[in-house]
């Protein structure tokens, strides 16, 4: 399991442990448990070693963009936008809201830390 460099095996539930993986949220973790056939409220330490291996191999097979692959994908996406000089990347550059929010009265926290 090359994508799991950090230790996620502790006494919390399976869903909480799966959400520590970058790119897997609560809904995805619940769906993984449902497809895998284990109880989401089961503690992670109560899983046997073969079950754990099957679970992690299932994640590795079905989720291609997790951890470092997802971070690299997002970074390449953002670099492409800045290279093309997209409107959204220009708003990012000046520290303004990028998704069409109002800036005249709202977004003071976003405008407070402008980078000029």
C-alpha cells in the first residue's frame, strides 16, 4: 500500500480512519464500507490483517486519484490556469474571491490579506 505513508491504524472507526486519506471524504468512506461489506462503525483495530489488506487493495484499485496523485493533479491544473492567464487564476493571484462572490461589501476577510 504505497499511498499510505502515514499511520492510520488507531482505535477510531473504519470511516474515520478512511477519511484521513487525502481524497476520501465521509461519503466515499461510507460507500467503500458498504461495497466492501464491513460495518462502518467497527473499530479499525478489530479488523483482521487479511480484511485490512483487502480493504486497502480495494481502495487502491478503485480510487486512482488519492494522496500524492491528487495533489499533483490539482497542482498541474492550477499551473495550467496560470499559464493560460485565466480569470480565475488572476483572482487567485490578487487574493480575491474566485467564484463570483460579491466584493463590494462582503469578502473582507479574503480582501484583507491581498498580495500586491
